C-alpha cells in the first residue's frame, strides 16, 4: 500500500523560528514535492526533487529551502518563519518513469501556524 | 511555465444532477491532465486522468474531456451523490525552464463542489 507520511499534523511556531517539516515515502519514488495549500489558491509548488540531493525551485520558493539526503525523505525548511507562511503544507511523491501515470501520492498535510 | 485556470470556484448541485468543472492551460506541450479529489480533512487523491493523445476518458460516473486545440479540459460527474462533495483540483504536466518536466504538475485553484441531498 502506497504511503506518504509527514512528521506533524499540526505545528505552531513563533515568528523568526527555524521550522523543519519532514516527509517520508515508502514507494521508492524518485520525485518528491512540497506544496502549500491556501483557500482559493489551490496547490502551489514550493520545491521539488527528482533525485537524491537534486532539487528545483517551484513557483513560490521564497523563504523556503529543502533537503533530500536520502531517497525516501524530503525536508522543507523555513529559515525564519513569518506569519504569511501560515498554511497547510502537503508533501507528495511520484514515479517519473511511470509510463501509464504520473500520479502524485500525497501525505496527510501539516497545518502550520506562525504567531 | 505552465499556468492552469479552473472554474468555477464553487459549485452547488442537487443530488442526481450533473456537475461540470472546467480548466484551461497555457503550455501547448503539456501532455498529461489529472483530476484530484480532496475530501474535507483528507489528502488529495487522483480520481481520473487523461493523456494528450486521448480526447475523452470515462470511469463509471466521472468523465474527462480534452480539447488540445483550445487548451482546455473538463471534469464531468453524472448522477451526483452527497459523497461527491469535496474540493476538486485539475492539473497539467508541463515543462520546467530546462524543457523537461520530471512529472511536475501545475494545479488549478480548486472547485468546492457541494451536492445537496
């Protein structure tokens, strides 16, 4: 059974703190993604990684960085959290060599509140 | 990069009616168009997808149509049921700046579908 897990469902942090969100997948997928979900804005891509230690900026990378030291784990880092980063964060993974589907499998999400 | 626009943002129907959600995309090289359903408090899950070499695909009560010339695709749900109530996202697999995609999807803004019993 496909499984993507995220380290926390709910997180409350203070402005200026460094925040780590972790995502783990057990499907041996090459691709991993970090999105933020805000009402009316859909799912916006922050960063994605197509291989270990490889990463590319998505549409809204400002204020974020990522780390992928192992294939199964993809971390999102907020270097100095700000209130406008309060959001739902979703991790996803996919197999780029899927000739029948590029389906992305999502984690349960982390609701981050920055006060 | 790819840009996906989704309409309407909210849709309210009576049980048994049909529902249609429409999306447009900008990158003519996009070749894969999935639809995800996100129930309240749950993660998005793929419900149907279509590739650019196919004009229509159906799976029981849901269908997706693609018009490559106009660069738009639609989700059709027939005989709606209360359990169809959810947020629906369309997406398109375009290309990054280097010309490859690595399976990167660009999502629409989402449609909140409410089916009234």
